[in-house]
C-alpha cells in the first residue's frame, strides 16, 4: 500500500508544478500589464524591478497553489481512469477513498504550509511591496532631453533648441573642463541655445540664456547641474519695478533641486489589514472592542441624563408651547420666566445629548466595521489555504468519473470551479464588510459549499456514476462543427 501511495503522489508532482508555473505566469503578466507605466517608465534599475516582481509573487502564489492543486488532482486521476488503473485498483479490493487518501495527505501538507506562508511571509511581502511602490510612484521619470520641449522641474523651466553629440576627442577635453559630477558619464550631450527660467524666489524673475551647455544629474547632490557657457543673466525684481539687471557670463552653473529623481523608500509603521499577520490583527480587534465598550458606556450615561431632562419637561405636562404656560401651572414662589428658562435648558441639554448619542453610535458602527474587516482577513488567511483540501475532494472524483487525463480538460474544469469558489469568496467578503453576514460565514462558506459538493461527487464516484456525459458533449460540439474524431478515439 505504501508503494501505491508513493506512486499516486508522484503522479501529482509534474502537473502541479506545470499548472503552478502557468497560473503564476498569467498572474504575473496581468500584474506587469497593469503597472507597466509605473515600473518601466521611470528609469528604474533592474534590481528594483526584480525586487518589485519578487515581492508581488507572494500574493500570486497564495492564489495559484489551490488552483494548481485542483489541476494536478484532476490530471492525475483523469489519467488513472483513462488507463483503467482505477478499475484495476477497485477490482483488487481497494476502495475509492483509499485511492484518494494520498491526495488528501498532500492537500493537508499544502494547507499547513500555505497557512504559515499567508500569516508570516505574505503580510511582510505586501508591506515591503507597498513601500517600494510608494517610492516608485513618488519618483519622477528619468529626464530625457528632447529638442524644442519645454520642461518644468520644481520652480524651474528650461528649453533647448538643439542637442548634439560631442566627438570622442572633444569629450576628453570636456571631461577636464566640467565638474567632477560629469566624470562618470559615458556620453554627454552638448545643448545649444538654452533658455532657463528661475522662479524659485517669488520676489524675482530670473532668466538665463546661453549659447551652449551641458546637463547632468548628481545623485550625491540630488540636483540637476547645468553648466552653461557664453550667455546672459536677466533679473527682474517684482517689488522694484524700476530696477532691471542684465549681465554676461562666460561660464555659469545652475543647480536645480531634483529630489524626486531618486528612489527613496520611506519607513512607515502603518500597515493595512493585508500587511498584518493574525497576531497583529487580533490585537487590533481587541483594541476596537475596548473602544466600543467605552463608547457604549458613554451612550448609556447620556441616555440616563436624557431621562432626567425628560422628567423635568414632564413637570410642565400639557404645555406644547412656551406661550401656553399659565399662572396655574407655575408653583408657588416660582415665576413664569424661571419655568421657561428651565424648559429651554432641559430641551437644549436633551438635544445636545441626543446629538452626542448619534455621533457615538455612528462611531460604534464604524468600529464594528473595522472589526469585521480584520476578522475577514484573519479567516481568509486560513480558508484560502484550506481550499487545497476542498479542491482535492472536488478534483479526485471528477478525474475518476471524467475518464480524461488531458491538460485542457483539467484546466477548463478547474477554472470553472475556481471561479465559482472565488465568486463566493469575493461576495462573502463584501457582505461581511457591510455586516450582512458574519466574517466566519463569509470566508468559510465557499469551502463549506464546495466541500459538500466534493463529498457528493466522491459518493457518486464510489457508486460509479459518471459525472460528465461525453456522448451528449460530443453531440453539442457537433452543432458548432467541432471535430470529435480525436475525442472518440480517446474514448475507444
């Protein structure tokens, strides 16, 4: 029996790895297409791009493993059934449940591994990916100068009419003339007819015009450095309209702040629910529950205070308007004005208390929504990995009854069940966030529903009832002119 278990397990490995690779590739391509402008349009280095991709592979892996499990189980048992190995095993007295048992062991192992992965590795990967993405979004694209294009950086604007490539001999001379920031530049463009407008000082308007110059970005200074030759310097003071300065220069250097050209990851202690492990989220839930208890006590005190004010108002029973207060309602020694003042004060206090109660009730509801959000994420970290076991219960009997071991059939059936599972999961999460259902039911209902379906299919497999009627399927495909010769040969 041990050899049989090892044989069945080995049959899962190749299709699992293949399916996992295909699914990860699809998810990765979707991620790259979605973020192509952010990743590839800002002059990022290979290491940063590689880091972003690796960090985002974590959530892809968490989704891909259950689906790859379903594909692997379908293919393995589909091949066993197609080669009549299932029939041989059953004729030897081995039940379907014993045949499926090795796959369940694999499902349990994958579940345990993925629960640890989802709780410890995935949140940290999400946190680091978020920090890197934030830095990438704040980084400006690498500046590539083009002729007759007006550029704006901070409060500086500049325009270049012509761009030339210096000859190698000229570059040797230039490298000695320019500053040390230019030494590491393999190529350097000569800029002709440069117009630069400096608006860094709101009181002054500075315009610089140069016949030629060179530009380089200095990571050390975090500045764009313009080295200009043979130009004019114009300065106009807004507060002194009658003063205008004009000067000439042979060489002039302008430093333009460009902090956003560097990729800088900022440390942040804030984490969203998808960047926390179960322990962190449990602490958050406990914190919100304490806040709710505190606010509920405040609401209770306000309500008691309101009852006191209502009792005061009932002392003037039958009086709907202040003008209706008569001398007969006024106790001996208490003036009508004091009655009116007391009623107004009680009304104001009751109204203020009511408004505070509404505010605190809204705050309590918001805290409950926060609790639901974190509890949904806690259950999700366990329920999605548990899907590997559920998909074994679905895939094994489907593979046995379909009698097909091809990748196409396996992937098609897998996609259908995975979409059904994912629809329940997303719908349940939305309902839980709106507090229509409990977080536990929202996250575990897909496993419960699909798991019950898997148990039902296993029972049908034991009873040797076919789940898919291939004869009807062939008739359906003939309607669209599909060639079923290959399918018929496979059945024979």
